[in-house]
C-alpha cells in the first residue's frame, strides 16, 4: 500500500502547499523551474516543510535525469557510481543529471568535496536538502557555487489543508473536528509527522476522536519518534553493561538517521561520567571514535559507533570522578571559600615572597617520599581539611 506522503505528493507547483515566498506566483523557485533551466541549489528548512517534495517536482519542469540520493543511507562509493553514470549519460545523450542529496549535512566536509569538481564541470546539478544551517554544515566552495533557498515551517492553516487532503483518501474513516485541531497543534509545522499520525490512527478504526488521536500520539509512530528516550535507553544499556541492548538502541538511532556525531559525543561524556578511571582508555577510545566518525561519515561510521558502544558497555564502571566533582562543586557553591593556603600560592615576585607566598612548599612530595623523607603538607583550604570527594573503590567490578 502506498504511503500517504506518496499519494499526496503534488504533480505541479500549483498543488504545492506552503513556501509561497518561493513557489508562489513571483517566487524565485517557480521562476527557475518554469524557465526549465536550473543551477545547483541548497534547500534549507525544518523537517516536514516540503524540501523533498519540491525537489521531486523538478523533473516535471526540467529536461534532465533526476537522481535521488540520501546521505543517511548512502556513502561516497555510491556517489562515485552515480557520477560515473552521469558522465557517461552526458557523453552518450547530452542529458544533464540532477543529483538530489537529501540530508546533505550528514556528509562531513571531506565527503562533500566529492561533489565539487563535478558541479564545476557540469556533470551534475546538485540539489541539496538540509535541516541544518548550510553556513556551518555545507562546504563553503559548494555554497559559493549554489543558491541557498530558505524554507519556512508550515503554518497551522497549511497543515490543516494537508490534513484535509489526507483524510479525503479514506472517506470511510470519520475524524472529529477536535481530533483534527489537536493534530494540527501537535504537528509543529511538520507535515511528515502529521501524515504518519493519520496513517497510524486510521488503522482498524471507523472514527478518530480526540481520545484516539491523543492515544496514538503517545505511542511510537515509527521506528524512532522519541529522540531523547532512545538516547536515554542507549546510555542506560551501556551503564548496565548490556552490549546487546546497547546495539539495539544504537541500531534504532542509525536507522532513523540520527546524527552520528551526536551519538559519538554522548559516548565521550559517558566514558568519563560512568567509567572514569576504572578504565581510563575508555575516554581515549570514545574521543578517537568521534574523530573517526567525523572523518569517515555514514554509513561506514556505524561500524565505528558499534565498536565503541560495545567496548564502553563491557568496561568496568565507576562514578568516582562524577560524584567527586559534583561534591566539590557543591561545596564551592554552598560553603565559604576560605583563602588558598599561602604555601600553595605562586610567588611570582618579591612582594609575594615577602607575604610568605609559597613558603614551606614541597614541590615534589612523591620524590621526597621516595628518598625516605616524611612529608606532611596540607592542600585543602582550612575549612575543608579532611574532606573526601574521590573514592576510587566505587567500582562495578
């Protein structure tokens, strides 16, 4: 069965809902398409606002081969194959290739470099779609060779139009006005979210009322609707030393197109927060993972994330560092800050020395102890003498 998003996809600009500043009567994108001659462009806007829908209208107006591609599921090897075919097509038929790259920001800057020479020599016309600011996430040379078009979040009236069009597709199911209005409010301007909710709510129902749609929206509408719930389950599985559950939630995030650097950053934090000095190499592995993910990009970076995640899940755990710094910061916030002991202060000049800065300080007490000399030197401010923050014995194994 065709998805609603495919059934409702417009066949021309007049059927397109939203973005009238771009596709309306005098909109720049309408003028480009109607001229039949487009150049490389970046479509920037929030999720579900029509970027992909617009891109798929291009072949109706421009006489060129249209090649859709997702930076979430494809890699540079796939791009090279597409470009080689595009080169042959141009030689054999003279036909240009429009390469539509959805989620182009998922490619790192090095991966994006693969497009540049082929945009410059005219092998491909690049149309990239991104939810992220292209000024930060797209290579400057690509930006300079493309026009950036800003898509806006859809308004409630536009979402309601989409809802009405969707509901007409199945007249056997009745929706109450309350349910429709609730769905519009829930949408946050995201048409894709709305269509997913309608498909889910329509299953095995004759009437969708307010209670029904509220219940639907509390359930999982797809493999990955709960961004923070999934990363929470991922972290808790590593904390519980369960590599299999860890891989399950990692797979959910990868399949949903989660930003791999977001996952890598959370693992770097986890390495210190939950493992700490029980396994100091965990932080080294996690930071190397983040670097490698940034260099390699998806889909291959999924292997790197999986290696790191299972390593962290299998490490001994310690919250000694976490608890220690939290207790220390709490004391700094809530207790009086006694002066730093004079013998610990830096005697940078004669005036400081005259006030006994650094007086009596033993610079290398461990070296003195090695020589057999007994050293008794206090490091805490006076009111915190004897305070313990760090307990390295607090280990999982």
